[in-house]
């Protein structure tokens, strides 16, 4: 009696696993609707409509969450908007799907430099050179961005706040 219930449970688990695996598409087959929305989003981005582009590309990801090109496109938009943290997260989503994606590695490295994490950007450059070689154009571009260094942020240009009780503070 005990063996029968265990064998039935094992058979049920095997059937559920095989059914779910046979229903999945290979990674190479991205839904064509998702690719069409991605192209429309890129066209909107090229026209300067970043919010429209973001909406279209996010819709592409809803249709097919394995569309790593959509993650890279969203990350590019976020980086252009000055959101390096968000773009790094999106590049990492793309790299989760394909760890050797040259565009995602390059973009992640540039976003890390934009955020000020130059050491991590150098690690990403080493991965990129491993993937595509030292003469790869993407590796050369990332090396140039790293050599240039992080941008001067607006917060670094602000004057320091006046602390009460110091020479610059006024008494009331």
C-alpha cells in the first residue's frame, strides 16, 4: 500500500515535468509579435519618443520574456536617461538569458562607468574580451569609455550645504 502511493506520486511528477518541458519553445524562437513590437520601439526611440519606445519594448517583453534584445534596448534607453542602476539591472537580465551577449556586456560596462563603478567595468571588459577577443570593436569602445572615466555628476558640482552654527549660517 505504501509503495503504491509513492509510485503514483512519482509517476504523476514525471508526467507533469515531461508535459511542461515539451510545451516550451527553444530559446532561439522568439515570438514574432514580440520582435515586431521591439522594432516599433526602436523606431520610436530613433524618432525621439523615449516614453513610447519604452512602452512598446515593455509590451514586447510581456509577449515573450526571453527576448533579450528587448532587455538590451530598454537598458540603452535607461542609460540615455541617466539611470545607470536601472540599465545595469536590465543588462543583467539579458545576460541571464545569454551570458555571452556582446551588446549586453558592452552596455553593462558603460553603465557601470556611468555609475562610477570603474573596477566592475574593468571586470566586465575582461569578460567581453574573453567572449569576443581583444580586437573586438565592442571591447575597444568599452576600454575607451573606461579610460575616459565616469562623468562628473550634477551633485558633485553643487556647493556644500551650510551647517547651522558655522561661519556661513545666519542666526535667527
